[in-house]
């Protein structure tokens, strides 16, 4: 368990990211917590997104491996952990 994890974070699904960090809006889409980027803004404005237990309103918040993102969406409460960097994945450069 990382220093950022809290009680009840054991067994939280992990979504690996390509780089050492990712912005919150991008991660919400990658983790299928929202359908489109347009869905992010109202969730943030309503205080329905938490990072490591703290309400987050910034779409551009930089996340790091181990961060836990919780979304209280109409479909229900979902919690996902930012995973470690994915190795060997092709990049745009080749």
C-alpha cells in the first residue's frame, strides 16, 4: 500500500498509465469513469470527484501512480487507482 492510500483502498482496481503521471481529465476517460471529456466538467463542478479522499475541482490536476480517484456518478460510486507505468507500449514516435 502506498503512502497515499487510505483505509478501504485495498482491492481497488488499478489502471496503468503510459507515463509517470497523467492529468485527471485524461485519467477519468482512460479508466472509463466518464464517457466523454465533456462529462468531466460537471462532475468536477459538483464536487463529485475525489483524489486521495480530497475533493478535486481541477481537470488538469497531475496524478501519479498510487493516487486513488473516486467518482460519485449517476451510475454509482467508483474508485480506481492510478497504476504504474506501462512498459513496452508503443509511443507516437514509433
